[in-house]
């Protein structure tokens, strides 16, 4: 398959794709639909949608490249002790702004595309996007310390069942996420292999960090659930959907900047090995795997709305 024909539905945070967004996402939706014997292509009768997809693929590719460059610059700064905290915070701003540009472009394009397509196709497209956001967030929250409880924002999908490590480390992370401070060592301390002395010092210097992050993560979770519900709402207006995207971006921005301030406080007291580990982890996906740099497949563009890679994934 040619690169421009590849699936491109959502590509935020690491993508360099040039695929045709709607073709990839709606092909997935078509496979899930009842018309198994359909002979016409998904967009064959909507040439204006094909043209819009081609233009959007180019725009999204440029925005995703810019985002990836800003993220790479941040990762390069973190282990360098000569880079000041102000420079790190400024670069975090650059990353969040680049992410916001991509997410706004994706959100606006999806709403316009829904109204360009015939109603059944538009509804199936939105449903597919909702499922993509749900799947992305279920993976993130499962990794953070257990699957979400049934009925909490993400019905259906691949969730359900007890979280990893319930009763042990995972349960501690989940308690912290659901609100209130965990009595266990924080995820950031474990990932950076902080010593007991470093943990004690960081809590003395920034005593509200864990509680504030717990509240901000709750806010982000609610914003994701609200966005998924917006995709499922056939009557949502462009203004209403845009407001949901903006709410998500504000929640994302607040959490990222709070984590960044704590990292800036902690970074001068890290060993060279710990600073290198911080840089490496900042380049990992939400599930802890190394981030891919090759073009992303379908579903990854909507995942940009699900925030993709975050400093908060270090928690």
C-alpha cells in the first residue's frame, strides 16, 4: 500500500504520517458495519470529502512533525545540567502548544467531515472515533494502576477486570489516581529510582505535588470521558464539540505544567544516570513502550486528542 493511501486517523504525539485520514478510519468502521457485500468505496460518492482528506493529511503531517520536534528537544534538555529550569519550562510550553495546534486541527476536521459525509457514514465515523479515544484512555488508565471501574466514562471497548498489581504496587497507584495520596512510593520515584533521601527531600520541598496531581488527573479523565461522549452525540454542534476539545486541552496543559514544575525542582538533585533515565522515559508512550517514529496507522490521529505521550505518564 502506498504511503498516502495508508490509514491516518489520528496522529498526535509522535506521528509523521501522510495518510488519508478518513479513508483509514472509515475503512475500519466499514468492516464493523453490516454492509459486508458493499461494492462501492467508502468515499466514492463524496469527492469533496476525498479532497478535504488529502489537504488535511498534509496539514496534520506538518503539525505532527512539529510536535515531534518539540518533544525531541525537550527530551534532549532533561539530562543536560547546564539547561536551566526556566528553559525546560519554556520548552514544555512549546510542546503543549504544538499538541494543542494538532488537536484543534483534528477536532475541527472531524466535525466538518461529519457534516460532509452522508448521515450514516458520518455517524459511523464519529462512533469509530469515540471507540478510538476510549481504547487509548483505557490503555493509559489500566497501565496507571488498574482498569477503570465498569461504567466510569468508558463503556464497552477492551476494559474490565481487575487491574494489574491490585493489592500491591498497582493498587497504590490506583488509590493515588482516584483521589488522595497513596502511602506507597510514587510512580515517579520508582521510575527514576530515587533514593529514600531524594524522596524525602522532594516531599518536603513540594508537599502538595501528589495531591494536586491526583486532582488534575481526575480532571483530565473527566475531560476524556466528555470528549468520547461528544463523539457519540449525533446532535452535537461544532461549537459544542470545540468546547470539549478545549476543555481537554486545558486539563492536559494544567497537569503537564504541574509535573514539569516538580521535575524542574527535582532535576538538579538527580544523578547523571537518573537524568538520562528521565530523558529516556519522557520519550516513551503511555504504556511504557518506546515511542515509534515511523508513520502511524489508523486510529492514531484521534489518539492525539487522547493526549498521547505525556510527562504525567511518569507518575
